[in-house]
C-alpha cells in the first residue's frame, strides 16, 4: 500500500485549497501515480498552531511502478506545477504532497519512511483511517485508530461534505 497526504491552505491559480487538491489529483496519472482510493477532505488547523488559514487535507492510496524515491520526485514535480516553492518549514502553501507509507518500507534516508511525523498529526491520521482502515504503522504496528486515540488534545479537525 502506498499512501500520500495532500494539503493546502492558500489559493492557487486553480482556486481554493480544495479546488487545488482536486486539480492536483488529476495530475497524478501523468506522473505515474494511479489513485486507487481516496479519503474525504478535512478542514484542519495549522500544525504547529499559528495564525495561518486553516488547511484542507486528505489522503490517497496509489498504485505505481515507481520506487519510493521516484514517487517522491513525482510528488515534488506536481507541487512545482502548482507553484510550490519551499521556503521555511511549516509555511503556508497552496499544495503540499507527502509520501506517508510506501509498501511498509522503513527507511532512514530520503525519502524517510514512514513519514516521521504522521503518527502525531490528526490531519493525516483521520483521512488515512478513512482510505485505509486496516493500515498499520510499519514501525510500531499500531492502527490509525490507536494512533488517533493517543493524539494530544487540541488539533482541530472537521470532515468536509
């Protein structure tokens, strides 16, 4: 199973963050990524807490012949198509794509797998649970539900219809 998180909190040439995420998904096939499943969208507070606008987040399951590094390069290429310029960590952005899990691989080198902060983030775990309810963290073996139960309070998240 290959899981990718999508997020954004600034408008782009495609429109609102939600419209940008939908447009980004349409670019996946051109980069060798076939979307096999997707979560609903969620509105989430920025992490760490800041005065930035709220984000729209989701998770997709993809199929690909690409290895993990090539899949990460494809995600960066899609971000660049949407004007993403990496500046400071946790900056507001129109599109953010993260490789969460690549077939259960555990890697310390780029791309680090599983994503090193996925177990700490409601905006990743809630949509991940929706798209892959049987998923287990490749290192701890915990389910998304177990990780959600351990989250500290205060991460605002609301499922969008």
